[in-house]
């Protein structure tokens, strides 16, 4: 085996390992991000003293839009 063939074989092997570890790293970041988002969002709007963005249909009701005062 000449040096060119050996270098090409090593490059292919190294590239395959690079792709494998890139996929693993992206998967780990994705799973970690999902756990963080779920953990930070879990139970935020529950309980008697819950605050935050709750939907109030009355404020978006069509009868409240374009009301002109007389």
C-alpha cells in the first residue's frame, strides 16, 4: 500500500468518526435543550397565585374592538 492509499483510507475512517461524533453531539444538545425547556416550563402556570400570560377572551372579543365614544 502506497502512502496515497494509506492517507485516503485514514481520511475516510477519520471522516466517518467525525460524522458519528457530530451526530452524537447534536443529539445530546437537542435532548439537553428539550429537558431544559420542559423543566423550565413545567408547572409555571399552576396554583392559586399563578402569574403570567393567561388568555383573557373578553379583552379580544369582537364587541370590544373599534368602539367609538360618543
